[in-house]
């Protein structure tokens, strides 16, 4: 359960597009920080098993696209304009990204995954994204 205050419709409308996307993905505003619950959990009662798959805050498509964005943002603008998903995947395979780009996953599957993540994070053809800039500060907190 979160201690954040719910935002109203007018406050949501007043947000910029990047801030709305950030709120939709994370569930809080960029000015807020996720807080720990203030109430204590009674350890004498047994926790109910809700079942199902664990909830993931940010999915693998978005993780892959974010990591490729982080590689691309380090490149000069002229090179970044012409770099492809495929070339960035090859670079990422040599980096320690927790196995997101290695293993049994085929090249076509990786490219589809990255395309879905780029769409969700609003990364353009030149690897620019206001959403990723906002996420950069808190991305480590969103991972499982």
C-alpha cells in the first residue's frame, strides 16, 4: 500500500506528456519519492497467499529499451542518428545487463521486444526520450 496522495484529474491534465508517461509507468509523480509504509505489519498473523505471478513494476521490454537508450545517449549525436537496434543489441551483449540480451532469445525476439519497449518509453528514431530522462533517476528503484 502506498502513502502517496492521489492526484486529481485537473492535476493529471496539467502534467506534461513526459510526466504523464512517467506517472503511468511508476504510479507517482516525478517530485514524489516512493515512501515506505508507516504502519507496521503484525507478524503474528499469517500472510495470505494471493497466488499468481508476482507483479513486476517495469517489464522486460521496457528494461531492454531503457538499457539500449542508456548506451545510445553516450554516443555522439551524429552516430546516434544512424545506429540501429541490431547494432545496439550487439554492443549490449558484451555488457553485463543481467542476461537481458544473452541466452536462448533469438535476434528477432530481441528486436520485437525492444520495439515494444521503445514505443512504451516513447523513444524516437534518434534515441531521444523525455520519459527515459525522468526514469534515469529512479530506474534502479523500479527493478525487481
